[in-house]
């Protein structure tokens, strides 16, 4: 049985060095590009013929749009709708990253700390930029909740900052852990299919069920990641 | 764990930035405007239909009101016509009743006159017969001392009493 962690190994495809840094195009990069290409292709095909009464294919992007839009409105208010493209892209990028990773011999970039952490960092920077743009210097009051005596500021502010910085960390760990565990489980059970010979039908059937479950988990995790991003965006837009 | 290997951190972050921001560009500049446009068109169409439906509802309500008004007017006119017919009929009946009463009264008067005439005639007859019978009786009883005029006067007296 092969090592179930092997599937997470990054393999360089096109080695690239720039300024002393290794920015090689790897299997992880390939699946990031594929997530963009597949989502763009899906949207292009589905939105090719747009009609007032939508066809089944046209309903897919429209349903996704309505879903993410209502999610953003519910969690961050109508004011946050101007940042809809960012949240929509986050949802699609994570969802396609998760789903593409379910294909055999594919690579799940959302199971990697650097990729998901990078995305969470982008979301954090986005929120900070919005917060500063909206509240100017008042943004720093985010770390000093209303009604707290000034004397407690040296104690409260570091706690609030840690809490603030732990948001992208928790986002990253949640998604990475879910994706990693799911794929390890799939790999281990798949290993039993060959090892058990004819009896391998049982783990094969079980694995098929797990794949369906993993599809659900992939979409659920994209949803959770998006909801939390909406909530953090809401914190940046509205007062503490 | 390969996930914690820092060798590929920069590469992954670099490609993540390229892919994510390219996708953000595609979504915000190409796909989202297309979806937004078709959703807005649909909403406008729905709003138009709602406005039309509202107008049609108002028209229907107006027509219903007109119908009710016309119905009320027609009912009032029918009642008026019915009342006029009833009055006309009553007048006609009264007129006919008067005519019949007049005819009846005339007949009654005529009958009474006939009765009176017959009665007078009968009385006259009775007078004559009584006179004749009295004369016959007198003749038979040979009461010549009694004058005819006395008998006449006596009968006249009896009859008048």
C-alpha cells in the first residue's frame, strides 16, 4: 500500500527562479490554473445564450450568483454587496479547488497550508484595506471594543489583535484539515481495494459512498470558508 | 507532512496570487456583469408585468364598478317602470270599477223604475178589478142605494191606507 501522504507531494512541472526565489510551476499551480480555467469555461458555456427565461445551464451561474449574493447580504448587509466579486471569487476558487481534487490522480491545492493560508491572508488584507478606507484612523478602534475602560487597553488590545490575526489561521486550518483528512481516508480505503482482491468490492463500494460524501464536504467547506469571509468582511465594514 | 514543507510556500503563494487575481478580474469584468445584466433584465420584465397586472386589475375593478352602477341604474329604471305600470293598472282597474258601478247603478235604477211602474200598474189593476168586483157584488146584492162614486172613494181610501 502506498503512502497516503504521497498525494500531497508537490512536483515541479516548469522550474522557474526569480530573484533568488523558487516560483516553479508545480502540480499545485497547475490545479490552481485548472480551477480558473474550468470555472471560466463553465461560466462561458452556461452564459453563452442568455435568455429572460433561463435554460438549465444558465440557471447554474445564476443560482451560484444568487446564493453567494444572499449569503453576503445576510452576513454583512446590503452595503457589502459592492465587494461581491471578491467573495464570489473566493467561493468559486475554493469550491473548484476542492472538487477538482476529488478526481483520481489529481491534486488538491486546498489541502496545502501555503495555498489556503495565502488566500486567507489575501482576504485579511482585503478586509484591512476596506476597514481603513471606510473608517480611516477609527479602524484601530476595532481592537478596542466600546465600553472598555482606557486603563484596560494594554491588556485588551493585544488580545483583540491576536483574535483578529487568528481568523485567517482558523480559516486555513479548518479547510486544510478537512481536505487532508478526507483525501487520506479515500487513499487508505482505495489501498484496501487492491489488497483484498475479490473482497475489495466492499471497500470499493464504501469508497464510492465516501466520494459522494467528500463532494458534499468540498462544497460545504467552500460554503463555510465563504460565510466566515463574509463575517470578517462585516466586521471590517461595520462598527465593533 | 508535505503541506508543511516550506520549499514550495513562495511558489504556491505566487501562483495563488496570479490565479486568484486573474479569476477575480474575469469574474468582476466578464461573468458577473453578464449575470447581473440578465437578472436585471428579468427583474425589469417582472416589474413591467407586475405594473401591467396592476393596471389590468384596476381596469377590471373599474369595469366591475361600471357593471354594478349599470346594474343599479337598470334596477332603478325597472322599478320605476314597474311602479308606473302598477299605477297605470290601478287607474285602469279603478276606471273600470267606476264604469261597472255606474252601469250597475243605471241597471238598478232601471229595475227600480220598472218595479215602480209594475207596482203602480198592478195597483191600478187592483183598483179597477176591485171596483168591478164591488159593482158586481152590489148588483148581485141589489145594493143600489150605494152610489158608484161612494164605492170608488171607499176603495181609494182603502188602497191609499
